[in-house]
């Protein structure tokens, strides 16, 4: 019996060693280069308290969580940025040579007409790609919104909408009663991102984490109606999927 127990112990250590040799440790963040698309679930929000006429800084659970789409690009150096829209296209680095095709991420509509952009397929003479977009984020300069930090340590960024920006909720260019817009600022934090991939379900890489946002410019709790100085805090969870490992944003130079 002692011999069998000894063999069993050795067999157990062999199994543990085999498991440790598998990729069960934390995923290398260098593998996160590319385009990530996913969903933020906002399930907590701060609210105005009528009795004190103030905005609570402690978000409370909501009755019906809000799902919003988010798009994040990570370059080969690990730097991240948010995108409003992106289209995955094929690009010939050597014109006419199909063996030189690489996948790129297009965020400028003019790039669709650049020589070498062939798309996944064509509609007549127009290249067709795989497009992703979100209606929940906007910023003045278009393109990408740079974020600070890294995927491993957490990301943060700030969106600033001027009082006269076309998507500012208080400004309506063609309505004479809504010409007085107010600047809106959104501070966003994405933290605790961890590998949630399940190869048994999908071949795509998946990250899950926490989402935190502070909006200034929407709420007003004082008697001066021309200012909106109270912060609204929203919290929730984030799940993003790596839809492409392409590192090239735009046309290669």
C-alpha cells in the first residue's frame, strides 16, 4: 500500500506540473495589441437628494442597468485610446501583390479611397470592411481619444465637449431657444482588467473589469441656473473582446 501511495503522490505532482506548464497564468499584456469592442453595463449612479438639494457622491444601484458600447485600440507599445468608430480593412503594402496584404484599422473615411486599401470584399469599386461604432462617446477632434495608463494597470481619459459642440445635449444650432450650451466633461476610468477568455466557448480574447465615470456640466443644485457644477458619478462593469490583433491604425506611412 505504501508503494501505491508513493506512486499516487508522484502522479499528483506530475499532473500539477503539467497544469502549471499550460497558459493558466496571467495573460501577457503584450498580446493585447489591436482593436477591442465591448459593452459597459452601468448599474450604479449618484442622484440628486431633494431634501438637501445636493448630488450624492455615493452611486446607488439602478432599477434598469444601461448597456453602452465602447471601442478601445491598443498599439504595439501598449498605449490605448478610445475610438468612436473603426473599420477593419485589408491593405496591400505592395500594390497588386495579394501576398502582401495586412489588416489595418481605419478611422478616417478618406482612407477608404487610398490606393492599396482592398477591404475584405468589394461592392463595385468600393472596398467593404468590418465596421464598429458607438453612439455613446464623442469628442471634438474625432479620430482617437488618447488614454493614460496601460491595460494592465488601468486606463483613464477625459472627454471635453464645448458648449457649442454638435452633440452637446444643451445646444441646438437650429433652435433659437437652445443656443446657450454648457460645456460637458466626462472623466473615465477603466480598472481591474483581467483575462476572462474561455477557449471552449470562443477563440477571441476577452477582458473584464470595472468602469467608473464622472460627468460635470449636467447637474445643477444651486440657484444659479446658468451653471451646472455638480458631478454625476456612474459605475459598472466592462467586458471587451479583441476583434482584431492589427497594430496599424490608419494607412501605413
